[in-house]
């Protein structure tokens, strides 16, 4: 076998065999497949597709390039994955909430991809927080703290590490087959008993339409179920940012305000409850998703989720007093500017992708593989759909490193908002359940 022949076959519309995909995945992991070949493979998959059997074969092949974990815990091993959006910081709330309910959560997460933020980048805005744990460290932390949010180690689906980075810089992020293989190769390697998926839909998501989001959700659920992992998915709204902030440290601030009750973001709260309810039901810790959602809400309301979050931060190298002193612990931008609205009316639509790219332009996301992030920059106090805005009223606050960067972001944000004369209906937060 050779990479060129596999790429040519894909280009011409032929699906490689399971053995060929296994060989190509091993080549990604070992380096035998070059970056150019990896990029060509990703583009061919995006344009031609793999089909159901090919998608399952690629997922298993990528999973099997590394170590598949096995657990012996006194409770179920559960996880959640989001396909990504703007202001989506649910993982930071859900992992400790599940831990508070008796689950064990080895959450293997990613970095910013395209216009969307990354859970690992957000957590690394906490001083000292380490996302790279060895397998022994992960096992020890899971026993003691019940939850960990980490990067995939070199031993976990190493083929995905190569392909993930290539997708970000070659315009192939949106491929259903590659998204499915990327997400599930790591999740299946984590040895999960159950998985809940948050498939985002709308202007700030990779899947812009409900139809595309459902295609992805069904691909993920069927592939995971076929591999023996109990899985369900919620298709959720991303026609506007989920949080009122977009940017690494700024999203951590909103999480901490919600976890500690300082200022609760209702959308974050409700999505955390819904996804957590699904996970607890799949894992046998709740009678059904509604019962599970109630248990998650109790963990949030009681402060137990905040307590488990603090334990996780401390265990991964962050401040021991982070839950009590978080306002003093997070980085702040040097330039903060209002974004005045160019017109008056009700916010009718928001281009979430444009907002995400504004954050990238500020330095809060990557334009090239290996870019160093400025974890303090981003957008806060974002106006939502349906808000009545006067001309000159602020649409949000820009947090930037320089005045020039702030000015550029202001123009991008202004272009992302559209106003109307009538108040639009509130977007449904949860659009559909796939099981």
C-alpha cells in the first residue's frame, strides 16, 4: 500500500478498504504519511465522502493507532462532546456537575478549531492549569477527583492529532466523516460506557442548517453505538453565542459566575442540565433524562459542581483557591472598548462565525498551526437575538491587546449584527434529540 494510491482512489470516488484506512491511519501516527498527503486525504474525504462503512472503518482505524483505556471505577465512566460553537463553555460546567452526581468523567478535549474556541485553551487561561496528563496521572486523578479535562496524550489516537491539525489549516473542518472519526476515535479510546453529544446548529456552528446538523448527529450516534458505546445526541441552537462572552479567559469568567451563582447564564445552565441528564440516564445514574437533569440542577444549585470544579483545577496545577479567588486569577486585556451599534432596532440575526473570526483576529484563536494565543482577549457582554438596541448603544465589549486590534474587531462585530423593526421569536435552545 502507499498513500498516493489511497488518495487517488478517494479522489476518483472509490472508498478505501478497512485495511487501507488502517494502513493510512498508522502512517499518520508514525509520520510515514506526509503533511501534504494528509491534507490531500482530508480534502478528498471532504469532497467525495467515505460512506457509512468507510466512516466506521476510519474511526476504528484511528482509535487503534494508540492505547484504548480500560477502567475499574465504582461508578459509570461518562463523557460529553460538543461539535463547537461561539461561547460554548458547557464542558467546564458539565464535567464537575457529573462528578458531583457520582459519575467518572475522563473528558478528552480539543483546542480551538477554525472560528470556534477550544476547551483546553479556555482552561489554560487559569494560571498553572495543565491539560497534558500522562495515563497514570489521569487514572489517579479520576479515582480521586472523578473528573479531568485533558488533551489527548501521545498514546491516545495519535493519528487524530495529525489529522486534527491538518483540518484546521486546509479548509476541511466541515467534513462529516472527518468530524465523526476525529471525535469518536478519541472518545472510544477513552473507554467510555456512555457518551452524550451536543451537535451545534446555526451561524456560529460548523453545521449551519438543521438538516446538516442531523446528518452529523446521526452519523456520530450510529458510529458510536456500532462500536459499543451507549450514545445519544442533542441538536442545539448556535444562531447566537451560547454565553455572552467569546474568548478564553472571558468564557471562564462566565462559567465561574454561573457556577458560584454570582450571575447565572440561563442558556449555559439549561444546556448543562439537558446534556447532563442524558449522560446520567445513559450511565444508569438516573431513571431517565428528566430525572438526570434534575440531579444536575441540584449539583449546580447546591454549589457541589463548583466544589468539584475547584478540586479539578487544583489537581491539574491551578490555584488551590480558584473558586474563591477567580476574579484575581485570570488574565485581563489591556484595551477594552465598546462596540456601538450602527443602527436601532431589535437584533434579528447574528453571524456567529464572524464573531468567532473576530476573536481569532484579536489573537484569541489560531490562524496557523502553532500560533501562540493571547488568552485574555475576546468579546464580552454580547447582545442577543431579540434585544432592543438604540443607535450607538453597545453591542458588546471588545477586549484587545492593542487599539488597532480593537478597531478591527469593532468593524467585524458591527458587520455581524443585523437589526429589524420587529422582535424576532426566541430561538429554541434544544432543537432535536437523536438516540
